[in-house]
């Protein structure tokens, strides 16, 4: 039986454990950066904004299915996973997690 996470603080260690593979982390970092750039520079074009979930999740799911060989937490914890993407992005930027 899978543990049910009630807070992001409880969920984040699990999220990090699901991203041990360096290539997977790099794909997540890259997708988060691309999504932020599209949002910042093209937020006036709603058609591009509609592509954000596909761009972001596409990179992440490739990382999980081909490198981590696990099921993305997005399917069970969509909001916590989104927050996890940004938290891991920050942790990689500040050097807390190896890129």
C-alpha cells in the first residue's frame, strides 16, 4: 500500500527519491527552465501557454520511463509534483542537488 502524503514537506523526500538518476534530474531541470522561459516571454500567446503541460510533462515522463524506470508521481500527486519540480529546480540552482 502506497503512503498518502498530506503535506509537501512529507512528499518532497519521496519526490527526490524518485529522481535519483542524473539524466532524469537534468530532463526535469531543462523542462522547468523551458516552461519558465515560454511563460515569461510568450504569456501573451495563449496557444503557447496551452503547450506548457505537454512540454513540461513530456521531458519529465521521458526521464521517468527511460532512465528512472518508475511511474511519475504526477499521476498520484499532481500538485505536489509540480511544486517538487520547482523545489528541485531551486535546489539544483543553489547546488544542494547535483546537476
